[in-house]
């Protein structure tokens, strides 16, 4: 029987990749950088593969590391679900708010929202049960009643659901520092449309916003993607690896741009902005969901 994976090590690797550095993973986990490095080295040793390349500019996944992080996503999600379920056995929380959120919102905004919710309601208040998926899947979860509240990135909210815009985001075209576009200045919308990009899957709000903007600018006949990947992390890694330019949420690449791991490319005559929208079934959200939206609004206003 194969050895079971070390969840602590797998989580450390995932956080180092997501945050772009060992220090980011250490800060998230509340442990030292040395402890994070030790966990990742132990995982590399157990798999007999180099997973993370470390440098003065940060850390990036190898091809093997990208595969491991991708395979680990459902494993870590299941572990988190298990922890939440067993926590419910130990506490008497008054109900649960079932929230489905698009991947960008779940990764970059939801942690602060949930933390503020816990401060607002206390440890014994209603729990937030989060499911992360693309915007299309989130909408279907709300329609089916499996989620009380959804957060999506689509340019237009579905007309059959109640909705409110909670924040705004932009889609940024990014390249690694050595790419010709990194020093070219502005690129035309026509050049962008003619270039094969690394993009998210169909159903992703990020991809829909990009394609809608190009079509609106008169470039609806765009090139076939260089790669279609199902996570923001995978798109970032592919772009950093030099596969092709990519289009990602400004929220998702802000740290990479600050650290010069990625370079934003202005597109002449094209600025892709989109609303981040809460959706629910019926005329009004439930009372608890409405209170959560009030917390979200307060966090957004303070940020």
C-alpha cells in the first residue's frame, strides 16, 4: 500500500505556490520559513521529485509541482470539509450559511469576509460553508437550492436570480519579464485577439469577461487558446513558465506584479472591468445571508 500523503506538507507546497514564496506560506500557516521549507523538502524526498524552484525573486512550481498541487486540491478541500464537519460536532452553532463562490472570489476575497463574519457573530454564530467553483457552477448551485448565496464574476448577473454588486475587478493581460510584450508598451486589441492565450475553462467569469470585451471591440474571431486550465494557479504557472500570455483577475496577479514575477500589458482601447456579484434564489436573500452581505459590504468599504 502506498504511503498516505502528508497533508501539512502538501498544504505548505500549495500555499508557497499560491503566494509565490516560502515566506507567504509561512505567514499563512503561522510557522517559520524553515519549517515550511522542511515540509516541502520532505515531500520532495518522499516523491523523489523537485516540486518547487526557489530563488531571490520568490518560488515557482516545477511541472511536477504543478501536477502535485492540482492533484492536491480536492484532497485539501476534503480535509477542510472534514475539519468543518467535525468542528460542528463540538459546537452548537445556530445554523449554517451555504455559500458558493467563484474561484477568484473564494481565493482572494472570501477569507477576509469570513474572518469579519466570525468577529461579527462570534464563535458560536452561524458557520459559513464554502464551495468554490466557476461562475456557471455557482449560479447552478444557487438555482438548485444547494447554496443559499453565490458570488460570481460574470459581466451580467442572471435575470432569474436576485443580485447585488459587492465589488469590482479588472482582467489583466500578463506576461513573464522576458516576453517581448513586457517592454513593448501597449498592445492592440487586434494583436491580443490574434494571439493564443492561456485561459480558464468555459464557464469561468474571467474567460467570459475577456471574450465579451474582445467581441465588443470588434474582435470576436479570436485565436484558439494556447492552453485551457481550470484554476487561476495553473494559468499563473503556465504564464510564468513562458507558455503564452494569460488573462487573469487583477486580484489574482497583484502580488506577482508587485514582485515583478509577471508584467501587466496595457491593451490599447480595451479595459476589461467586471462586477463581482452576489446572487440568491427568490426576491430576497435569507435573513442570515443578508447579514453576511452586510459584513461583505463593510469589509469592501473599508478596503
